[in-house]
């Protein structure tokens, strides 16, 4: 499990650890910081985790405001987490620093982003739409041919 370092991550690991034991590990990670992401993946390769099998890029911020009401700095914060953070995590999962997860995907809320975004979710929608298209693109870049 990853999250920003602190009580939320520690609490989640403790809750899940009470059921699943030592298979649950918490690794601090800030999706807006490439060095933090690389470090988290390096920590994921070390015991007790032993490797990164699955990555679900799920970090996201939502700010309830229409685009007309959104101030630029708040929008930039959403963009750093929702777009750049997802991109950095998926890039690291695909092997940018020698790490490669067996599988990776990103999560988003298509109902809120593509088909009919709610009026107050304009900024969220604008920053969560790009990750919706990335799984297919990423899958094609990960494919390798086994034909001789």
C-alpha cells in the first residue's frame, strides 16, 4: 500500500495487517515527486515485499468547483496529482529505472470525466480524462513479440 507518509498510511496498513498479516506493507509515496516514486518502487523490491506485481495508479484529488470558479493554482495542484502523478507512477511501473511491474493500470471515474461530467467537477474532469486513455496506450508499449 502507498500513500503520503503519515497516520493515514500507518492506519491502513494496521487495519489490513490485522486480517492479512505480514503480506501487507506500507510504502510512503508522493506521486508528485519522481524521486519519491523511484524510492517507493525500490522499497517494493526489498523484503518483506519482495517485488512489485501489480500497480494501480489511483491517486487523485477532487475539488468541487466549476472551471469558471477554479483558481489557477488549485487547478495546477489537481493537474500535478491527477495527470503528472499518474504518468510518473505508470512510467516507473513500466521500467524507467529498472523496475517493471507484471501489470499496471490506472483508475478514474469515467462518468465524472467523459460522458457527462457534473457541473461542479469541471476541473476534476479536465485532469482525470487523460489517464482514462493511457491503459490501452501503455499496453501496446509493453507488448513484446514472441514470434521467431
